[in-house]
């Protein structure tokens, strides 16, 4: 029997779905798990044994099913379908078109599907774990791990990732440059990361930081596996609310993450909370803002350079070489509305 899982989204989305995917494995042990996702992202999970095969797709495109690829549905249409992509109805219909024996998904009257209720105020990791637990697949934040929290060779560089897919989550380049300059001045070796489209941004940050050989720019030159390897042995990852922050969570790498339109209660770390700090100047209960908007979000604009540098330095000075016993900068704990599950990481507010 094949279990076809849809999660055809970005890096952060893929990584926040890892715990639920492990729950799928536990719910149907011995079955083939085929993940419909962008090829590089799916392959990362296949390399870790989280899924057995990747059906390459993007977004909500129609899936070629039955599929003759490696680990595909040789016994199709005898398959189960699991929607880890969205609340429906579109994602439900993509999977319904494969004619599964059963669909596991959130409730969607428009797709004529009965399932657990979708909760807009639920953390992304916990939401999908709840769905999978409802069909007998135990899973939780601890299942997000992709590697040991304390790598055998210790930790080295400070990774700074100034980019983000949308302007709303992209802190200004001149502020990133000042953070990089401060880190370099304190003797830290900084590695800049970014996609091919972010090479100009990283070059600008490096130029304005004016820190010479203390800063190395790798933008556009690292594949996903290489980026994961870099993050897994970094002393610290500093970024906005984007995919690399979730890599840091997956590898237990201490992080400082700058949030803007999206509250960290919904997308912040849920694992190794003593290793992560988030900085957010939003207001609880305020109307949601678009994380993909074309202008800098006001909450992110209020994040100051000095508080980011202080958060980084506080984390690094408390870090032994292998990150054992790491703690985050002090700050008020965010109260949890669900005391039975981990609260997000501490956050600093002005």
C-alpha cells in the first residue's frame, strides 16, 4: 500500500511538516510514503528516511497518478492520501483526483470531506501533528529533528541570512550590515547565505559591513544539502522568518529570528526552546497581516539593530564550543494558550 502525502510548499513549510510525516510513518508502518513536493525539498527528507520517494510537483498542480517513479504506486489506485498542504478545498481536490481509498485531511464542506476542524490560531507544527494523531500516528515537536543537537565536531561559524521570499519579511540590508559588522568586530566569523536571487543583497550587506575576511559570502553557491550541512554545525543562525530558521530548529542550532507580520506563536521554534530567541514587536490579538506583502512589515521595521546584536552576543557568550547547555537571552516567556504543548521560544519586545 502507498501513502501519498501532499505538502508542495517552501523550505520552512516542508520542515515544519517533518513531525507530522513521521507520524504518518507510525500510523502506517511498512507502507511506502510518497511525498508530493518540490524535488529538492522532498529529496532532503528522502535522504533522511522520512519519506520513501518524491513525486515532484509545485503548488496545487494536478498530480500524475498512478505514478511510475521510484517507490511509486505499483498497487494504485490502492492508496491512502494525506493532505498536509492546506485547509482545502483546493488541496483536497488535488488528492481526491488520485482516487484514494481514503483521504486524511481537515474538514472541508466545499470538498465534501469530513475531518478534524481547522484552527487558524494553532501553531503550524502542532496543527499537522494533530491531524495525523487523529488517525493513530503519534508525533510531536521532538520529531522535527534532522540531526543531533550537539554535533560531534562542535560548532563554528555564525550564519547570517538577510533575505526572505517577500519584502514584508525582509529586514533592511543596511541594518543587516551593521549586525554583521558588530559580530565581526567581536571576533566571530560570519557566513552570509542566500539564494541566487539574493546575491546582490548579500553583496550589499558584505560591502556595507566592511569587515574584510571575517565575512564570507556563499549566496547562490550552496545547494540545499550544503546549506543544511552549514547550519547543522553553525554556532548561531541569524535570520528573518524564513526557511533557514526552521533548518536551525531541525539541527538544534541556536538561533535569533526576526519576526514581522506572522506571530512567532504560529511559526516560531517549538523544540529546544533554550537555544532559540525570537524578536517580535507585533501586538497580540491584532488583525493578521500578509506575510507575502510587497512592503516591509511595520512590526519588523520596529526591530532595532542594537537589540539584534545584543541577542546574538548574549547567545554566543553563553555557548560552549559544542553548544551544550546553551541558553537564550532573557526575555518574558510567551504564555501558552495550550499548556499541554510546548510554548514558542522566548521573545524580546520593546
